[in-house]
C-alpha cells in the first residue's frame, strides 16, 4: 500500500490499527511524508466543507420530503463519488480541482394561487440534527504536526563601538551657595549692656557689615576695625551702621577714635545727624547730642562739615569745633589744663556728652547749665520735692577722682536744693547704694551718704554770687571745698564702685519762690 492510500484510508476511517501505527511511524521519521499528509488533510477539509455548505432554497414550492426520503443515503453517495475523484487525482500525483458552485438561477414568476385547499398543509419536517461522530474504538487519534514555520532571520549583530578612552567621572555635586557674611569690626572691652539688632552681645562678637551697635546708659564697648582703627563708644551711644566703605553712622552719644593712617583718597568717614567728619589718621572724640555735634582732635586733623549747608572747617590737634543748625563750625582751642589726666573739661558749648534727667525741671544748655526751679502747679511733687532737673554725664569715671564746677544760685531758701551727685556705675538697676552727694540748702552746705545727712556747714556765699565747688572722692573719705577752702571732710565708710557718673542737679518744693534757678558751668574732672 502506498503512502497516499494509507493517508486516505486514515482520513476515510477505514484504516486498521496496524495501518494507523505504520502511518504514524512513517510520519515521525519522514519529513516529505508529513508534508504530503498535511496537503491531503487540506483537500479533505475543503471537500467536507463543500458537502456541508447550505445552498439557498428556490422560491418556488418544493415538495416536502417525508421522513422516508433517503436524504442521508443521497449525501453519502455524493460524498463517496467526490472522494473517489479526489483519490484518483491524488494517486495520479496531481492537484485536485477546486469545485465551483453554480449560482442559483432566479425562480420564474409564481402564478396566482388557486383556490386554497381547505385542509391545512402538513407542518414542515425539521431537519435532522447533525450527528456527532464518535471516534472509533481502538483507533488512536493522530494529531498531525503543524506545517513548519520559516525560521526568523537572525538579527544583525551590532558592530563593536570603536575603542575610546574611558569617560571622566561626573563632577561631585556642588555645595549649596551661601551668602558670605562680611565682618567689618570686632567688639572688645564690652561692659554692661551692649546690643546688636536689639540682641545682647559679648566680648569677641564679630560685627557684620551695615549693622550697628548700641550701648546702655552705664555701658561701653570698643570697636576694632579691619585696619586696626579703634573706636570707643561710651554709654548711651548709638551707631546705626558700619559699612564696608569705611563709613560709620553715629546717631547719638560719644565715640573716641584712634584712626590708623588712611590711604590717599579713602578717608574714614563719620556721619552724624548734623555733620560729617572725614578722617585721614588721627585721634579724636566725636560727641553727638540732640541738637549738635562736637569734635575734639587730639592728634592729626579732621575736616568737619555741617550737613545743612556744607559749611566746613579743618580741626587740628588741640582744637575743637561744633556743628548745629544754629552754630557754624569754627575751630577753637581746647582749654589748657594743669593736669594732663583730665578726662572731661566742659564749657557747655554743647550738651553732647551729657544726658538730661527725665521728668525734671526745665534745663537749658548754652555756655552753661541753667535749671528753672519756679513752682509748677501742673506737675506732681512726690514727697513734697519735685523730680530734680539737670544733667548727668554719659561717661563714667574711674575712682578716685576730683570734680570741680562753678555754681551760682538765685535764692537762699529752705525749699531749694542745689546738688553735685556722684552715682556708682552698676550692671543692675539703679539705687542709692554707695551714692554720695554735696548740697547747698538755705545757706547750709551738707554731705549726703546713701540718703543720710552726715555732715553740715554754714555757707558764706550769697545769692547771685558764683562759687567754685571741688569734691575729692577717694576710697576712704570725701572732701568738699568751696573757692579752694575745705568746708567739709567725711569718712564715708563705703566700698566704692570702680566707676561713677557725675550729676548736676537742682530741685525745689512747690512753695519755692518764683524765678528761682541754679546755674552750673566750667566742669572739670581730674583723675
């Protein structure tokens, strides 16, 4: 039996088990046999499709087949005939022809129906259900292998990249940018309350550019600039800006500077509300009050310019000048002293180195200090005495020291007090501890130690006459002299503070005579 006959017998279902096993063995070992088997399977599938396709029924009436009509036998016979043709072609080695299905011709027109048959036609017989083919027993079902698929074309191998030097490692991530802080000065010798931006600072603080410094009433600090210039700030001093272009804005208080020699065309500049001081290299003191600015030059020279109209003057060593809205800057000699250790020699051309006592009697400063003590009905007089008027130094002085001042009073009256007070510099709140004073009241001189009147002497002076008071304040005692003559001497018994402020006071009761006043002038402090 040939290969085609075995395959057709298998497809027809007439193959014996032995023939089926022999066919399977051939298909497993022979590729050409598998190809032939696949082709005959395709022909068999096409033939079965043709035999089972539905042909549209004609529109004319067709006699309905009865159950006795041998439709099944007819179909089997037709299939057998067609299968024989395919087999013959296959045996001859050719390709079976593709059968053509003729298109159905249109049905002729239907004549008018005759008179309807009174008996209804029998219902159409439903087509028989397709018979499920069960596999024959003892016949293995052979699943033909699928036709071979063409192998995919090999992917082209990428050409190797030309050899090159290894790429450099990526740069490390850059650090986040931070704004550099420029330091313009270092704070030294910090005493008491010193603030920058309202925050307390201590020794060694580095002052950033364009920041300022403020000192408390009993405080001081030294600024050391980058070029070694030293600026000392006394109590109640306000520096609002120190810039990188060597510009210092002094709004109030006292600054003493030792300026190193500056390069040509780049002077150190101090600016106050009233004036501008250009410094090339010198030692000087600049004091700013509410109404004017005072400059004292110890070494070198400084140009002082009034801001309101640019009026200027050059002040050299041993001279001073003031600038205000009412005073044009003019260079004057600083009063000579017999003792070179004089930290203060005041003629009251300005009150820049002093501060007024809050809430006290009206105080005028113009060549002297004048305190008006007339009754003030609208003001309170606690404990029968009004708050004193007068001035207190912004700078404190190391003990021991001597204070001299000219004093003039208008009345000898029990309701008027004229006082020179020495107040200790402390870091805490003010009080009367370790405080001493000398007083003139109703023709009597007295010494007061911590509010206690400890000594008293008659006053020889008369109203309207100027006296020169001198107070020598030492570690053990206080000596009071008038016009060079010792009036009172008292061992105060205090553990005195290292530094003291000086106050010039005038006070009165509400029944003081109208026009009462006291005047101070020519203050000198010697160490």
